[in-house]
C-alpha cells in the first residue's frame, strides 16, 4: 500500500524540506507521522546534510526523537550528527536509555562527547554507563527501564502499580516483574501471568520464582543466544559484578544484534569497513573509507603481481599464458571464497571451533580435489584448443587443479586462524586469501611453464 | 562456561555415538539434554550421516523432536534426511505446526513427500497448508496455535481457559487473545494485561479491541517489518482471503527471518548458492553445489580473457603489461564490490528504490573519480618505476582510473537492475560485475597500449 503511494510521489523528502523551510513544525510533524518508518528512512536517505539539519531542527525535540528512534541505526546517527550539539542534546534527552546509548555509541567520539556535554550531568552519566558496555554484550543490549518491586510487596501493590503504569507503558513488554531486596540485589522474578490466579493480599515472595536465572553485564552475544535457545524466556535480568539488578535483556534485542552482526559481516566481506555507508553521507567520508580498504588491497596485489614480474622471460616466450593468468587468479579466488563463507557460517553457528584446523582442512581438501580436477580439465582443454599445444593445456590445467586445492584449504582455515589470533575474520579473510592464492597461482602457471618451456614454444 | 567445558572435552559427539551404539535411549537423552543447544549443534556437526541416523534412531521420537527443534534449520533438515521416512515421520509428528512446516520446507521435495506420506493424512495436510506459503510471507512465518475465544465469551471464560492451559503453555507468549465470530472471522483482540483490571463477568466484547489490525497470509517480509516498526505489537493476527483467522505472526519470527535473509545474502555473495553448506554433508553434494557456481564463473572468465587473446601482439611487445593486468582486474572488482554492497544494503533497508538508477550512479561516479584518481596515480607511479617508462605508467594508471569509475558505476547499478528484472541480486551481482569490469579493464589497458605502442617499446 505504502509502496504504491511512493511510486506515484517519489519526492516525499522534497515536501518535507519545503515544509521545514516554511518553519511549520506542526505540519512537518504531521507529514512525517503519516509516513511509515521505512518511508521515513527513504526520505531521509535522499536529503543532503543541510536538509536533514533543517528538518530535524524545525521539529520539536519530542517529535524529532520519535523520528530518530525509528530510523536504521547508521542513519539515525548520521542525522543527529548534522545538528549542533545543543539541538542534538535536546532530542537525545527525549529518547529512552537504550536508544540514547545506541545512538551515542554510533557517533564519532567527538560528536558523542559534544552532545553529552550539553546533557544534564546525571543523564550524561547514565548514558556513559550504558555505552561503557560493548554493543554485543548483555550490558550493551539491555534496557534499564524495568518493573522492580521490593521483596516486601504484595500482589495488590503490584497490580496497583501496573494500573498506574499501564497507560505509560502502552504496548511495552511487561511479562515479568523483578523482585529486589533492600540492597538492590535481584532475589526473584514474578511472571505477570500469575497475578491472575492469586489473591491480591498474597505477599509476592509466595508467588515469585526465587533464585532466578540472571546474566552478567559482560555476557557476550554468543552466550546470550545460547541462554535464549535453552529457555523460552522473553527477557532475562542482567546483574553487575555485585549482583545488583541493572536491566533486562530481551530476546528481541539479542535477535536484532545477531542480524546486525550478520549484516556487518557481509559489508566487511565486500570491503565496506569502518561502519555502514549510506549514499547521502558526504563524498569525502565515503571515498576515504572505501579507499583505506582499497589501498591495502592494491599493495597486496602488487606483491602477488611481483611473481609475474619474476617470470617475464617465460611469459614473453609463451604469450598465451598471459590470457590464462587472470582466469587462474579469479577462479582460485572464487573457490577460496566459498570455503571462507562456509567457515564463517560454521563459526557463527558454533558448529566448528577455531582450533579444529585439521578437520576443516580434511573436509576442504576433498572438495578441492573434485572441483579442482573438473575445473583444471576444462581449462586444460580450452588452453589446448586455443594454442593448439597440449603442453600449454597441461601446464594451465595442472596449475588450476593444484591452486584450487590450495585455495579451498587456505579459504577454510584463514577464518579460524584469524579468529584464534584475535583478528576479525570478516574483514581480513578475503584479502589474505586472494593474495596468497594469486601468488601461488602465478607461481604454479609460470613455474610449470618455465620447466616445460622447450615443449611450449616448439 | 560451556565454552570451557568443551575445550577440555571436545569429543562429546563420540560419547553420544557410543551411547547410541549401546542402545540406551534414556542415557542418550540425558547426555543430550545436558548439552546447551549450541553444543548439541556442535556435536551433530561432527557426526557422519550414519552416526546421526544412529543417534536420532535410538532416541524416543519425543526426545528426538526436542533435539531437532533446537538445531539450526539447515542442520535439522540434514539430520532428519538421514533417517528412513517412517522414523523421520515419527519425530516430525512431535513438532509444533510451525516447526513441522519449516523443517519439511527445508527438505528436498522427495524427502518431504516421503515423510508426509507416513503422517496421518490430517497432519500431512496441515503441514502442506503451511508449507504452501513461502518462508518469507506472513503465512510461512505464522504459528497456527493461538488463543481463540468466541465473541460471546466472558472474561471469566478466558481466565478459566488460561488457568487450564497455563501449564501446557509454560513460557509461551500469550500477550493477546483473539476473538472470532461464529464463522471463524477475526473480530477483536484481547490484550491479556486488561484481564487484571476488569470484573470477571464482563463480556469480552466490552474489553476487546474491535476492528483489530491483521495482515493477509501473503504479506511479505519487507511489509511485515514495516508493520512491526510502525506498531509495538509483539504479534499480529494473520487472516486469509476470506478474513478467517489463520494464525499469529510474532515480532520474533519476523526478526529471525530478517537474520536468515541477511545470512543467505552473505552466502550467495560468496558463491554458496542452493542452500547452506555444512561440512558434514556428503562430499558429492558439497562439491556439486559449489561446482555449479564455479562452472558459470569459469565461462564468464574465459569471455573476459578473450579480450587479452585479441591483443596478444601488443602484450608480446610490452610484456610488462602482463604484470599489471591481474592488478587492474582485481582492484576494479574490489571497488565494484564495495558499490554492490552499499546498493544491497540500501535496497534491504528500503533507502533506495530499484528505479533510482540515476541517483545511485551520480553518487557512485563521484566516489569513483576520487578513488580512481588515487589508485590510478599510485599504480601509474609503480609502473613507471618498474619499467623506467612513464608511458607505461600513463597507460596503466589511466586504465585503472577509468575502470574504477566504471566499476563503481556498474557495481552500484547492477543490484538495482537485477532486482527490477526479478533476479536475485545477491547471487548474480558479483559475477556479472567482475565479468564486465575484467573485460573493460583488459580493453582499456591493452587498447591504450596498442595506440601508444611506439612510445612503450622505445
């Protein structure tokens, strides 16, 4: 429905910008409110930084915060960063604690500190406390707003509190209440559903589940996935090193973090590193980020090509080899990347551990032998027909066969090795793989050729 | 915690296999139960098909179903497929409707039909009804188990029903009850939280939200994301074309499907197509799937290399060019893939529409000019030093400059064009991009070289 709407009026963002220019915050808020979140994101993806600043600056901080909370993370951070620190802080103040922490965490350290400096020091400290945690540990995924009750309360107290808060909470998930002792330590969990079946005068200690499962603020995403896999809970309380209740991490937040991690792995594998790129970000930022990755690659490429330089005489004698060098390089890269992808997925799913090098290698080498034989045979036949010389076919085919076996072996192992060494396998596996396979491929083709040179030139 | 445990005893799967061989279903179930879901997945990732069959076959169908439900989708389907159809059907019967549909949908059509043939015809039809829907529409994502009440019921009826069912439901999410008329059409939603605040004799029509939001069984993932972005609901009822209530799609299921889509895009972009590969799948299946992708690539590569073949004389005259051809090819591929990745992400987030070709091109071409200039300059200097001839540097540098501009332009546009034409951009973008950029890169280098040949060989 909204899809069709946009096809017919693709320039919603221009309407928003016009309304902002007329300094009409109420009409602007209404226009934005009438769009779905993805249409809002679409509109902001098409604005320049100046237009974004104008639209956000025209809205009331409250309306701007509603908007910001619905945009994709990278886009929200980019939009907030277009504003002056005081205007940004006014909007940030209207967000919930977890939204604040996510947004501030996505900003550059300078922008983040500038905005925090404009917040009341209490609020700024709360955000600093939440952003202290990495995005992918329980502390970074939890919300600090939750339903807490003292251990001395009765069911009536809880129901009264719920009735008061139910307006404010709206559709928020309040499946559990948390019971704390006078020191703030978690002592029980109260499934809200139970409230229906007990007398209101019952003390909550009689109904709560004592010794509840909780997770430390430092628990990582992988372990959290495990906790939610093992239990059907929709939320798990998060405690700090002293056992104090700090927040709740919801199943939904964990699932969302898994999605983000997978999306980020895809981007990194394609050479988009240093954060998600949106096409309305400034040119210099987009070009610089991409170039920092490309410039590493070009040096790796030069290293691999130096192998060809060593064999120029061979190549000069059998120029047909030059036709096949890029094929060997590209095909080995393709085979190796398939193995990288399988290792990355098996690591992500916990199906392989980084120390299982031999197992992975033995599984890859067999695939490499089969596929290398098929590809080597094919390219060998093509080379023989192309040059009319079966020895060229033999050289090229044997090189692709061996290099395929090598490529899948290296491709399978590199993510495990990088993980063990503490590097990010999503970023580094591709370039490392292709550099090694290029070098070896060129060595194999040109090495074989120089050994059989008198056969090739005859 | 479990992490450390496994490091010290990495061969849990051998213990499971041993216990299965001793035909001790109870000890085996206990051993499996003691593992976390990710340790279970790890163990099964290390078993051969025969071992998997033995372990699953030893367990009671009920225990086996618990295990299967916790494994990653691809692994669960592969494990079930190791069994004979009747043994598999006994396990499938113990799963919930949505689990059955997911599992059956992941099997090969032959395996699926063989298992369905062993189920009672009612159950088989239910599954067929659910698998009718694609994985990424509301009908495929919904669960058919839900809390339905006739429109004539009172709150007391609802609470009594809840009390009866609360044991069976355990920690399942029952935030909403659904109110249907005598024809089975959805007429209202009952927020369970409301039950706390009203008299038991109240008719549910007085409390329910009438005219509730519902989605059609055919609504796709992208639109569902929008619905859940727009509203804070944890679940939305799903109705068929006649308005009959068919199930509920939960926020969690939508988030999970988004994760799967993103993981699948990553795999496809790396050449793992036709389903997720696990290393304990049979060799022939793994090799065949990978090879079907590689064989398309090798023909595309041969096409690109034919450009080199046309210019063999030029290459023979200036053999140094052969050193730089693979660099131009690889670097253009890298630049183009960055643009592909940004387009893929912007499409996934709804920030760009497939018809915005000019906008994407204009955003890419500027990045291409900047990065192409930087890379072209660098490679030009290297080539000049390498050969002592500034004309070689000029040819190579200019070629990389122009080809980078071309690569980012094509890389940015290809996903949009493929999407418009109804192809899967995740699968086809990469090979299409690299073939075109290889061809153009070789043309540019060798074309420039043949024009300036007398300068290059002097």
